[in-house]
């Protein structure tokens, strides 16, 4: 008798329901169940060790398992996922945007061969990780995530970025991908890289990078209020990089979006290059 979980994309269950339904372990980012021939893949956005990212509406690049040091493709459960196309095991993807809530995304398959990249581990040491490109298949691929969950994830990661030292922030920023994550909710929204944004915010140091005036007011935490802006807009193909990110006062931010003057773009590009930090992983803040 074949296994049927009866879940559809968007269904949310807790951990006890998850383990009871799939007959799997209660812990782990990948959980194999021999009794249901399943491999549960859990992309937990409330934790900051792994950098999983959606590269298309139905494709996620999922970071393999291993909190410290280089990850291995020869050890389970990374090996199990890498061989899932030939082993008869069925991978299912869940996402966690709120603690204890597992949102079902659907059955997935390897969209391409696993590859390696550099990411920091839980001690902020750089290491090699395995990335698994996974595609959601069937009708679940059409599911559109509620925009509120995207915003919740962004706020969580922003709080994490604020707590990082300059060295830790540089390590994450230098390894970040240039292209923003885009997700279709009610409309297309961009998940901006919080480490790039935080690095650019610190670089501005409370001064609008267009009018060169101090922020007009402070927020409730007493911090200068400036708004992030991409010199070449993301919607027009701009990259989510330190070189393309500046911080502006609300008035200048509104101005560049309404007028989009060539002279302003030139000024911002010069400003970004003038104060562009050297992304070193061994020392403190270095600017050129």
C-alpha cells in the first residue's frame, strides 16, 4: 500500500503531527523515514546558520546538513538526498517561518546536480557546504506564499544582522549572492540581502548619501533613520551588492524614485565607490 500524506501546499502542522504522519525523527533539517520511504527536508528560516534561497518560484537551493566544518556528500542525510532520484525515496519540502510551525511546500526532486559554495558555520568560520537545487513538482508548484511570511522572515534576519560584529557581517556579505531572491506572492516581491543592507547602513553612518545631511530624525531606538536604496533598481536588473546599495533620507529616497535623475545616480555611484569597504575576513572595518 503506497504512502499518502494528504497534505497540500500551504498546509501548516506542528512537529508532533509531522513526526506522527511521516513516522520520522522529531529533530533535524533532513529526516529520513524508512517506513514511509520519505525524506523530509526542512528549510528553517528562523535560524541563521544556513542560507537557503529560492532562485525561482518553484526552485529552492537548499543547504546540506552539518553545522560546523566542511560538509560531506558521502554521509547521510546529504548522501540520501543526493541519491534520492535513484533510491526510490521521496523528498518532501517544509518551510518554517514561525517557531514550531511547519509549512508544507510539496514533493521535490533534484533540479540539477548538487554543488559546493562557501558559507559561514555556526561559529562564523568559513567552510564548504553542499547546495541542493530542488524543484517543487505537481500542482503544489503553483502555491504562492503569503506576503506576511516573507516580511516576517526578513525582520528575523534583519535582527540577526544587527547583532553581528563587523567581521561576522563582512564574512556573510562577501559570500552573498549578487542577485536578490524573488518570490511571487500577490505580486512579485524581493527578499533583499540583510547582510548587504546592514553593511551599507553602517557605511552611511547616519548621513544621507545623496544630500550629505544627517538623518532628519531617529527611530525609537535612537538610531538615525535612513532608508536603503539600490542605485540600479532590482526591478531593472540591479544587483543586491554593497556597491549598488546606499542609504538615503526619506526625502531624497522619494526624489530618486520619482525623478530618477542621471546626476543623482552618478553622485550615488561615486559615493558608493568612495566608501566601499574592502571585505576582509581577518580584521575590522576597512574602507577605501
